[in-house]
C-alpha cells in the first residue's frame, strides 16, 4: 500500500510539473504587419539579380549614385529617398508616397526609384531585416527582364 501511495504521489507531482510547465508562453510571438515591417527602419540596397545572375553593377539602372540611396517608408504612406554620399540629381524631388496593393503583394511608390523601372514592385519577401522585391526592367536596348532587388536595414 505504501508503495502504491508513493507511486501515486510521484505521478501527481510529475503531472503537476508537466501541466504548469506547459502553460501560456510568457513571451508570445508578436506578428508584425507588412506596414510595420516596411516602416520600422530605413532600407538600403544590398544586391540585384536577373535570372539568378548578379546585375548589381549594371548601369543603368544600378549606378553607384542609386545604390547608396537610403529609402524611408513612413506609416502614413509618405516616404523619402536620401541620396547618400553620391547624388544622381541633387535637384530631384526625393519625397514620395507609397501604398500596398493586391492584398499587400505589390509595393507602389509614386516616383521612379530606378530608370526605366515601373512604380510597382512585387514583394518577394518582407522580414525584419530584408525587403526583397521584383519588377520588369526594360533596358535601353533589348528585351524586358525580371530583376530582383534585396534591400537591408
């Protein structure tokens, strides 16, 4: 009888520890919205590819004066391009508006961020540290190609 009582007590203690240890998480994961992710910090160019090939040094559209730009997206839909140390056109208006379209799969900006590029970018990925977008690019000569750009904080 004493052995059964000990086993039962041990079972209750283990069950209690298990049940209380599997309670609510003290630090629940907070999922940020795309607006929060895109506007939480500034973005700078990291790389560009076309069909898996690095095109980061192709000019146009990726002249040094554009690769050092810093993009800011504000929560209210306004934005700014800081030209960085190398300016393409100091007289250019660098303010823009932005919004998401197509169930937040398209990032629309009101100004051209790159020559011969559209104002709509397809969002490939948006995380705490990376913004990856794609767009069709029409070079001065030749057919249109799909370019993927990675921006980082």
